[in-house]
């Protein structure tokens, strides 16, 4: 009898608990799970909005079309190049930013806020800013370089595959490094000061301190940052859309940009959804590898 | 403590509300839109005059591209004199045609009732019409169709049904500096010759600027070059573009860049970039759309008053000047909740009075034939007479169901050939193959 009563109480508690998280769960299902399920189901259909009466199931046709097209491998390569370059740039600059924030003695609030400004600007606006800056005739980049006599004639940044890629990577770096700085900065704050003091007493230099104490302590944070930025880089869109439009000659067209072209240009929701699904799977694989490789011992 | 509880209640309420509205939006089904498609609203234009305003009422949301001149708002004011009971909510979408399309598609694909009327690029009509997003206005337009110029009028139709009202037409034109050259070049050879001779005069740095940004600019400009040189795109149901006319056109563009007549950057420029270069006085000749005329003669332009305009020059193998036909229409959302007001509005915005205002204030090219003959218009814009020929010779882009799938293929292969990543033969052969495959899918 007594036992039964207590059981009843737990159930009551549980009901209260579940009803508390129900709204959040519902929200997650509606804005997270449902769209994913719909996208995956579209990817197995011939679904072109301009041909609304002919929507039908086609099995893996969309995937076969994609994987056997040269275009897919081209944009996959571009995405990989973009992801690696942007992450290297962003991690290095982000780390430097975090160290600066951490060692700021004066104007701490101002420094921390100022660093965050690029991150607060919408990506498409940053894209248009950089597209204007890198314009061969009207841009400030060429004007600056000409003023300091590094170049004689305007360089046409966006008509060369390599320099165009560099331009989009720079724009993305400028937008994303504050986020990385902030995360690493938060990690730095959690490392106890006395560990550094002990190292100092033991006679460890700055370099040794950095590699033996700072980095290992940041492993968890770095994993999260890398994970988020890999996802971000694989699904890069706004920067590409605003600066190069995938050009020149498709040199900066990325996976998601191509998916956008299928979806919003050709209105081919089948093919576009298949590509989106592939992007999701790629992100899952990358995340899995990161977690395996960088798994902390504890 | 109490405050916290109140706050959490409010937040919960807000959350629930978002959920509800989120679900509500997806309610519009395709069955609704099909029913709306057959709906035809009575045209009441004939019975309405300034002294006798209509009592038709309703609320119309009108979405347009950015209009810096404020002309659209003046046109709406005129409309309200005739229809005082219809409220027009004018919203502006920023960015170029692709940006506008993206924003519009989100509402249209979701079956929203707004926007009721919107400015629709001529290349979207077939796509949006085929998707069932546009109201069928065949009967309404048939009553007034003889008022319009034939070329632009044809862009309102898809599969013999009208889905839009003509707004303004557009065509690629050659702009030149009147203070440097007296007569514009009529052929490619003259263009090169004059550029070499006169570039540097009057502060110019370059001979000829145009737009080859990988996107619609590449398709429009390159098709123009090809057709100027006697080439074709879609002909008799097939794309057969791997020929000398196309190759010479590609070679011509590469030479313009190699010889410094055009900056290398043209391959990354959009119309606005080109216009800025011309406004700065850096270029002798410019290929641009009609909108550039007013803006290159505006106070902010360094070449104001020195700008002449002519049809684009003809290629070595070509016989006639050929500019790409562009322009915008007014389309009505198939799901509009105020069909009669929307039709009245679109019809007015497309009418003689509205177009005259648009020509005078924003320098657009009318689609209403009578506006070309209007004395007041001709006194203000004498150039309209000069370039009517260019407008009449304008060539449409391939009129297929999914033009943008075709255009994506053009862009990639033209760019690869121009940048030398593929030989002309390889690029054009592969392009033809993919174009025909894409076309077959659309049948």
C-alpha cells in the first residue's frame, strides 16, 4: 500500500515534468524534425514546382543524377577547400583574439564588445560589403594597395578562381572569428590561475605553458568550436551568394549554393532536397569523426 | 518573485502563439490555388473616370523592386483617385532580380494570400504560371491587348494563357560618350577601332564595359553577342550552339579583355558595377539596360549631359543589332483574397496614364504603344525615338518552362570558355548536350 502511494507520486511528478518540457519538445519537432523528414521524403520524388501534376516517387534517381554529375564533385571540392581554408584562418585569428581579450587590462568591456561587432552583422550584408571592397574598379582594397604601391594596375580579384576563393574565405573569417574568440575566451577564463603560477615556479617558458597547459585545457571547447564551424563551413551560402554568385566559372560554387540553385532557381525540389540531404549526411559524418578523434579522456 | 512568474507566463503564451501561427501558415493547399485560378474578376476600368470614382474596395499588398525615384508611389496615388476605397500597401524588396525572386517564392510557394500584386520579371512568368501561382488574366488582358507592343506583350503569356500585365520593357543598349565620339559604332570592328583610338580621352580608361557576373548577366550579355554575330540559342526545339558564330563571339569577348579595351573585372560585374564605372567617366562605351540612361544623366554622375544611346553594334557575321529583351510585368497572386481589387490595380498600373508617369519620372521603356507617340513624352525623352528600333529588334531569352535551369547551364559553360578553363569546342559541346537534356526533362 505504502509502496503504491509512492509510485503514484513519482508518476505525478513525471507528468508534471513532461508537461513542462512539452512546449520545447513540440517546438523542436515542428521546426526541427518535421522539415528534415519532409526534405528527405522530397529527395525520393520527382518534384518540380513548375510541373505540379507530375510529382511522383523515383527512388534513388535524384541521388544517382547528383553523384554521377561532374558538377556535384566540382562543388564538393570547392566546399572542402572553403571549409579547410576558412577554418584554419578562423581558428588562428580567433585564438589571437581570445588571447587579446583575456589579457586586456583596460577597457575590458569595450574590447569584448568591439570584437563581437562583425558577428552581429548579418552575413548577407557582410557579403555585399566585401563584394564592394573587392570590386576591381571601385573597391577599397585595390585603392589601398595602389596607394602603398604594392600594385600598379587594379587587380581583378573576383575573376580569378584562387583570389575569388580567398575573398570569400576572408569575408567568412571576418564574420566568424569573434564567435571563436568568445568561445575560446570563455574556456581560458575557466583555467585556474594557480596552474600557471605553479608552471612559472617550475620555470616553464611561455611556449611550454601554452602547449602543456592552455591547449589541453581548451580541448573540449576547441572540439565544440571546430564542430560548429565545420557545420557552418559546409553549409556556407550567404557569403558566396553575395560576393561571387558561385563564379568565376563555378570556382566558388559550394554545395548549399548549388542546392539553392536547384530549389529556388530551377524549382526542382526533388534534386535540391537530395543535395540538402547529402549535405546533412556529410555534416553528420564530419561531426562523428571529430568526436571520435578529439574525444577527451574524462 | 511575482514578476518572474508573470514573465514566465507571458513567455509560455508567446511560445504557444508562435506554434499556432506556425501551423496556421501551412494551411494553404494546392486545391485552393486551383480554385482561385479559374476565378476571373470583372474589369471595371471602362466605367471609371476621375470624376466618377469606383466604389470597389479592398486592400492590396503590392510588392515591387527598389524604386529610388518614388514613381511607383505617385502611380499609386493616381490609382487612388480612381479607386479611393482600395488601400494599397506598397512594400519594397531590396536587391537584384534573383534576390527579389527568392523572397517572393517563399510567400508564393507557401500559398500565402500576400502579396496580391507584384512586379514580376518577364523570365519568371512561365515558371510561376506553370507552378499555378499566378492568376489567369487571359480574358481581362485580351480586352486591352491591342494597346501594347507585341514583344513585351508576348512575355505575359505562357501556354497561350496570360498571367501578367505588361509593366515596362527593357533591352540591352549601347551607351556612349557624346563628348568624345560623334557617332556611335555600328559594328564590332568599329567598336574596337574607336576604343583604341579614343580611350584615354575625356578621362576614360577603358573602351567598352559590360556585365559577365556568373548569373543572369552572363546569359543576357553573351546571348546578345552571339545573336549579334548571327548565332542562335533555342531554334526549332533544339540547342545547337557549337558553331562558328558562337565561337567568334567568345573570341571577341576574350580579345576585348586581352587588348585592355575592357577591364578583366567585367567577368565579375553586375549592371550596377558597370553603371558606376561609366558614371565615374572611366569608360567610353557601356552595354547596359535602359535604366542606366536616367542614372548616368543624374546629378550624381560625372558624365551627365554627355551620354548618347544607340542600338548595340553588329558582329562580323551578323546582320542586325540584337539586344536581350528584358523587362517586368505586373502579376497577381493566384491566392489573393481581393481578386477584383488586385485586377483593377494591376490593370491601372499597366495603363497608358500610369506608364506615361513611369516613363517621365523613372525613365522606363513603355510597353503601351501609345506612350511612344505621346508628345509630352517625346519632348522630355527624345531618345525614345532613337532607340525604338533597338526595342523592336530585342530578342527574348529561350521561352521555356524552366528558363533558369537553362540559364544556369549557359552561365557555367560561357564562363569556363571565357576564362580558358575549357576550350570553346569542349565547353560548347558539353553545353549543347546539357541544354538539350534539360529541355527534354521539361517536356
